[in-house]
C-alpha cells in the first residue's frame, strides 16, 4: 500500500521537494499523521460572494470571514471510513479573533487511481475531483475538476459553466524552513470568490497513537463518488 497522493502522481512524486514527499506520504502505510501550524497572511472572499460563502460556512465549506495574520492549523490524519476506504483528513482551522472557522475536507483515492476525490464539509454533500501535478520547482499543484452535489436523494453533477474552480499551490521554502500555501477559488465568468495564503510548519506523529479526535470526521460519510 502507498499513500493516495503517491498513487496518483506515480513517478512524478519523486520530483516533489523532499519535505513535500514526506508530507504527502501521510497515510495508513506510513502510519503517520501530519499536523501543521502557522499563519495565513490573508484570508479573503469577494464582497459579492458573501451570501454563498456564508451558506457554505454553515457546513465548514469555505470560510465566511476575512482577515490578516490569522493563526492556522491543518490536520492530515489517515483513517478508514465507514465504507472501508483509506481517507486522509484535510481539516483547516482559522482562528479569527472572534471565534475559529473551519474548512473541512476528506480525501480518498478515486477507483481509477488517477485522481483524488475530495469530500467537502461536515456532511460530505459536495464531492470534487482533484488533479495533482508537480511544478518545475518541486511544488505541488492541485486543481479541481468535476463537482457533484450529494445530498440525501440528490445526486447531481454540477455543469462546468456553473462550477467554481479551485487551485492549490504548496511548496517548501528552504530559506524560511516552512511550507508556503496559496489557495484560490474562482468562477470562470464571475472571477475570484475565496482564497487564502500563508505559511506553516509541520509535526509528524504516530497516527494510531494520535487517533481521531472528536469532530475530525464528518457528521455523515458519503459513498457516492
């Protein structure tokens, strides 16, 4: 068994910066969890998008708050979900002065092995295909593809012209001894919707000893991919 990220990237995984290779080796095989802590230089959303971001924030999808120098935590913990799939949590907590906000995702390997399926929110009612690549500097680039709405009996593929596109860029800064991340969500017609960028450092811990703290798993898990 290998990590879900290495499975998708194949030989390209070796072109990642060594620090990124370890970070994205997190999984059941490595037995490690990765806890990142740092500061997001800026968290933003477009003013016109506030109603949509606020709605998403009720289920930990996107963040309905803006700010600068926001303390940040990301928890990448591997586990087996209720459907027997290896899953890696991507639970991001932004500690705004009034109260924390979360942006939750749980990632599994698609049956084809060619991409990641990203379940978003507390109830996994949104599923997005994620396509991974390695840039010339050894950074990881993640771009979203098709999106599906999975809400009880609803099983809907969102037309591409209506869907926002997410781009995540993560690299390791040797001089600063930290990871640098930039996330942007944009609509092809209406422009930028939401994003954040900043830095963090990581700690690797034994996943079995750490376990899954209360609230890390979603309220409901979805089998439809």
